[in-house]
C-alpha cells in the first residue's frame, strides 16, 4: 500500500521459472523460487513508468469520492492531481525520493510535509503520507519466514530485515502461483496485531497487460470503513522526463 498499490505500473507476467532459480540461495526459510514469485507479485503494481486515471472512494463517517490523474517513475517518483470533485480540482501530491509535497491551488501554496505529518491521512483516505514515502522492496527489506499452499495460491509470511526502513512487523501475502497475481496482503504491527488488509480484485487487461483494477484497503479496527482505488486507464513503460516530478510540475 505503504502505497505499493498506487505507484502503479505492471511487470511482465511470464510464468515463474523455478528451474532457473533452483541454484539460487534460499530466501530466509523459503526457497529462492518463492522470493522470485513474491518479487513478481510486488511488481504487478510497479514498473519503469506508468500514467493513467484512477478514482478513490473513501468510506469513513460519510463517503468521499475523487478522480485523479497520476504519473509514476520507478519507486521514488510519483505525482497525482485531482480532477474531480471541482472543489478539489488541481490539488496534487508529489513524491520525489523521501520528500513529499502537497499543492493547494485555492491558496496557490506548496506545502512540504515534515516527519510529524507522515502519519496523517493521504487525501482523506486510509492510506497515510508515510505509505507514499516508504516504498519498500519486498526482496530487499523483508525475509521469508514461511510459505504454505492454499489451492492454486501460496501464502507467504515475511518479516522485516534488521534496521529495514519499514513500518510493519509482519506481512502475509496470498499470491496465485501461475500468474504471480496478488490476492491480498495482511499488515501486522510489531506485536503481531493485524492492522489492515489490502485486497486486489477485478483482474483485467489494461494497456495490454493483466492487472488488478480494484484495490480495497480495509482497516482492522474499523470494519465499516475502507478505501477503494479503481484504475480506469493506464499506460505503461512510456518515456517520462524527470522534470515532471518537480515543484514546477506539481503546480502545472
């Protein structure tokens, strides 16, 4: 989440080549092939670059809906601009490296988010600003604790490596083996308490590739609340200038 769901692009979904990984080192307590599968699942919503239109519907005390255009490049560059509703039109968020800014068009003001604001809600959703900043690499920042079969899928349990810059104490991820498509991810704190679940739904062909077009973030302590992100248009791996991910690009 972290927004490994929003910095979006797709990785090639060619079948997992277990034989090529057989000689690789194990990933924690799991075979190297599970590390490869987890990496492919992680990359389902990532890539070299992507741009498109998505909507976000937030269910809290009431319901808030918005539609936005987005751009992403690698793991460390992300820009989103609200198109609707009209009262929020032009409001935007820029991530560049570990820095995060919001642009407020009515005030014509750019606000840099400090560390004290990282736990705050992003665009009023159940995602936090910290989710945007702390994009993680499952192979680099986590190690595998266990894996078990469940039908045509596996459930992979991972824990952060020592000193890894991550928020969660444990992740459980259900992945379809044949396609490396994620089904859900459960996020636990350091005490082992389930905090939220991300579900991936409505797998469709978008931009010539298969991807989940709907992702639902459900907080564990508020079962009546959720945030739903739906992707309407997406283009992948297109040339994208770094100048787009600047303060000038934020206001443009």
